[in-house]
C-alpha cells in the first residue's frame, strides 16, 4: 500500500492513471519544444534575454508540477473536467504565444506548437470549447502582430504575419470542427458500449431468472446444484435440497383468476427470498413448485429453515385478494449424499414433497 501511495501513477484507480499518463504525454511534448527553443536561442533566433528564457521555462515547469499535484492528489475528481484538459491546453497555448512573440525568423515554424496543443483536446473537447480556444490563440497572436508592428517594425514582416494569421485561423477553425466531430464519435461510441454492456447484463440476468417471480429459474438452479455437488464431493461443504409446492394452487386460479394466481406466486417467492440467507438459493422449478438449495453444514438447520418458511407463508397476506385469503406450502427436504447424481438428489426431495402432500399438506417432510 505504501508504494502505491508514493508511486508516480496510482495503481488502484485506472481512470486517474490514464489521466496522469495523458498528462505525461503533454509534459513530454513540452520537453521536446523546450529543447527546440533552447536550440533556436543558441542560434540567435530568439529575441529574448537568457533570464527571460529560463524564467519562461521555470514557469512552464511550475505549471506542469501544479497540474501533476492536482491530478495525483485526486482533487481533480471534484471538478467538472477531472482530466483538466482545457486548463492544460490554455497553458500550452499561452506558452506558444510567448515563444512566438519572441521568435524571429522561425516565428512561422513555431506556429506548429498550436497544432500540438490542439491535438490533446481531440478526445475531450466539444466544438464550442475548441472555438473558444481558437479565439484565445488568434486574439493573442493577432495582438502580438499589432504590438510588434507598432513598436518593433524592424522585427516583423507585417504582410507575412497577417498571412500566417489567416492560415492559422483557417487551420484552427477547421481543426475545431474536426476535433469536435471526433470527440462526438468517441462519446457516441462510449454511450453505445455502455448501452451494449447494460443490454448484455440484462440478457444474462433474464437467462438465469424466472420472468414472473424474479427468483432463479430451473435451468440455473441445476447449475448451482452441480457446483454445490462438486464442493461437497471434495469435502468442502454440505447442502440440502427442499422442494416446495403451493397447496391447492389451482383453486386460486379457478376462483380469483390467473392474474391473482401470478400475484400469489410472485409475492410468495419474494417473501421466501427475503427470509433465506444470502448463501442459500431459491428457484422456480415449474408452475407452483419452487426449489431451495440450503447450504447449511447440518441438515437439521436446513430442515428448520424449511419449516420456518412453511409457517410464515401460511400467514402471508396478498394485495388484491380477500384479507382472509391464505395459502399454505408443502415441502420435502433431503440432504446430499456423497457422489450421488443431482437428478437422484432432486428426485428424492420430490418424493419427500409427495409424502408431505399425502400426510395432510402444509408441512415439511424429510427423506
């Protein structure tokens, strides 16, 4: 844990790690441009003092350090844009303007810095944000041209700079729309992937749950039984199976209708689900029959659980049906016997249920 806190990139937060990696790419771009500027300065192509040059570089390093600390501390998560894309691009654009202002013969080449800055916004900024940044860049660059024309006319070819400004404006406006379009495609793709993931999760959920009662379906409970059998055969756990059947359920449909019958099934299933442990499993076996997989280490505890379910179901009330309406449950419990098949286990539980019905219903039998 200590190394994780002190590391340059967090290992427990993938989103933050990605943001810091993107920041690292931007910092590497700055380093590349600093090397280029130092080269130009050494060749006499930058009209600035050494103090100003190193002051600009130190300010750039300080700005990047602040961005990194904000990202690494996690404070950026409180912001609307946790990636800090726009602030970083504004800093990059202002840095480019300062460099271009002091450039001499290489001023036109230095305009390429703006394209590097804009590239980092392709996957994050909308068209309007790109255009806002374009206005900032063009206004700053245009202000530099006007200033140099009036106060240092010998350092600038006004016609050439105006042409460069027009070309830059055309490129950045074009880039703004293209970048916004790419960002929109990315957002649509992410939304589609999220919807697809949600749809797949819904399909997977429907595949294992009964549509009416929302408990597991018969197919999935056999998967659970096979898993519990494998664990039990390795001596890791023991379990029991309880078959449950709603007594005289046909009379409910005949008297109150199938909609009422569905409501009784759903209400009963949900009541049982809420009254069993998270380690146990309830599934609709078919019609009005349900099956419980009880993972108690002692079958006596499983039997007590089934009897408790039988009692509270007999007291259950149902919305839309007469207040005096009650329905009882019969059940058969059996414990898994080492190495037997799941089919034999379920068959024995079904036989225990048959005995419960034959012995008067509203009871649990053990076999």
